[in-house]
């Protein structure tokens, strides 16, 4: 269910990004992305560790028969986020000159000032979102997230479509962001109280919530800070090595605003899995269900690897054509092709970080992230003189690769019996190469014979079928029904058991 809504949400966001790229151009999209990255940094500082922490505390309270503490936890979370978000909002609105150093292009500050009131709304919404997770009320969460994206898209298209110039369009896109944050905040508050949610005295929970959420907030703040630093440093380094300001912003917009959203496509499915796993793993952990915990971790990592390795060959073989089809920009397509290898370490990094956070290993994930981030920043600082904007792609590979390796090592140490996923990852990587080569051959054969749309449809379907065939032939997936009870049929897929349910079942796994 979460995946279905996430796919719709990402699809809407992707369509909206295509619309902005075609309406605002690469330069306008670059300005919008830079301002949005800084806003994302502020959002991370104010509330990023709160949802998962509230979810985990609520799960712990249920296991300890102390659910009465949940109202105090929510109130404490709201106070903490307001204490952080209100001062930042006021500084941006009334003392923006103090933050001028953030942008190499002053136009970005104007856009940020339009969006910044949304920081307060989305910070409080983050607290309510945590209660939805803790109560496993994923339907409400999914509906609100999907609706927020739809509101942003609708408001953005209406506002930007009436813009008179590029800068006016970027400002109007900023207003669309603000409208969407106000919408999700309002709907979440209504849902929370309508479902019987309450507020309580925050005194007893302020310190525990702050201490528990601080490492996660620090890690995600560092993540957002790195993204912001990338948005600011990469164009500056390109300009330093002789590129014009407009061209530098344009190149950045193509890589970060056009290619990377596609590269992050697997995170839609993996993020959904991680979201559902947070309360599940926390419950396994606090209940001492080590065998179930190990099994869930193995399945999730294998699934994440499988998803990434199914998509990578497509981008490696027709990435340029995808950029031309979506953005009318073949250069963006070249960046898509070059960035495809980021998918696997990215996917493993996302799922393993979520797992470790669920297992009370926030400090370790912070250290693993910082190690990878250092490699990313070093790449962006030193490599533009050699490979230009491609330094970002190299940095992403190093960043997520290092983080994934460290996280897998940490998970391996958590269990006496080593989890069985390393060999699966290795074989999945091997399958990518022949699948990509097959896709390139098919691309060369069809490129002069069919239209671009037909080419993409054929290559995507055939390459995925070819890759899936490799997984099947080498025993990585199994489509056969091993057990066939009258009411409950189980299907083995990629090492996981998926249930085809005719009637309600209590088999949560």
C-alpha cells in the first residue's frame, strides 16, 4: 500500500519536475533546486530525527504497556520542532543579509524567503507523521504525502503557467511549495485529532525525545548540509575553473535536477519498505526476536539490491534516449547513463541506514555517513578541474559506496550468525553487465528503424525480461508455488514470501 502511494507521489513529482525543466529551463530549475536544497537543510535541522524517534518510542511504550506516555511524547516533539523552526524562519525573513554567504547567486535568497514560512508547518507535520508510523497507520500517512505532492504540482502548474519570465516562474514555483506544506500540515492536524490523538504534559519526555532524536537529526542534518554544500560548491568550483555563471547553474541543473531524480527512482520502493520496517524491526529488537529480525533484514537487503539491479541496465543502455524523451536534452541523458551505477550503493545505503536506526545504532550510522560525505565533498572540490560536472557523479558513487559497505559491516557484527546477503549482492552486480550490453545492442539495432518512444518501450521491456531471466536461471528468484493451502497461497520471489490473500491473514511477515 505504501509503495503504491509512493509510486504515485514520485510519479507526480517527476512529471512536475519535467514541467518545470521545460518551462523554466535548466537555469531556472537550477535556481529553484539550490533554494530548495537550503530549505531542505533547515527542515532537516528542525525535525528530521523526530518522526522515526517518535515511532520507535511509541512502539517501545506499547511493548512496556506505557501507551499513556504517547500524548506527552507528541507534545514534546511539537515544542522541540517549534523551538528550532521559528527562529530560523524569522532570521531568513528579517535578517537575510546574514545568510547571503549561502548563495553564489543572490536570486536564490529571494526564492528561499518565499518558501521559508513552510518550515514551521512542515516541522510540526513531521511530529504528527511520526505518530502515524508508530501506530502503523500507513494509509493516512500515504494519502497525505501523495496529496501534498498533488497540491504542489497543481498549484505550481497554475502559477508558473502565468509567469511572464523565467525568474517570475521560479518565484511562483516557490509559492507552490509553501502552499503544499500548509496543506499537509492542516490535513495532518485534522486527522490526528479526529483519530483520537491527544496532547499531554511534555515535561517528562522532552529530554528522552531530544537525546534519542539528536543523533538521527545530526546525521540527516549532515546529509542535507552536504546536499546544500553540493548545490553551492559545485557551481562555484565550475565557475572558478572558467565556466560562466549561467552555464555552471545550467550544468548543475541537468545533473542534480534532471538526472538525479531518476537515479533515486529505486528509493520509492525501498523507502516504502524502510518505512514499514521501522516499527517492525523495533518490535523485533525490543521483543528479543533475533531470528525474525535477522530474516527481515536479509529479505529487505536482497529486495533493495534486486530493485536497483533491475533498473540499472536500462539506464546504462538507453539513458541518453531517456533524457531526450523526458527533457528534450540529450546531455541530461548522458548524465543519466553515467549516474546509473549510483543506484546500487544508494539503495543499500538507504535500507541499511534505516535498519540500523531501528536497532538503536544512530551514532554508528552518523559516522558511516560522515565518512562517505567526506569523499563526496573532496570529489566536488578537487575533480571539477579534471572532469567538470561529472565530479558530482564520482562523488555520489564514493559517498554511497562507502556508507553501504560500512553499514553492511555493522549489520554483520550485530548477529552471531552472519546474514546471508553478500553473495546475493555480488551475483546481482554481475547480472547488470550482460543485461546492459544486451540493451546497448538492441538500442543500436532499433535506433534507426523505430521512433524514440517505441525504442524506449521495447528496450525497457526486453532488458528487464532479460535481467529477470538471469535472476531466475541462476536461482535468485522462484516463481513456483511451493505451498498451496486452500485459503492461503504463498509465492516465493527473490528469497521473500509474498502472500496472495483471499481472506484476512495474521501472517505479518
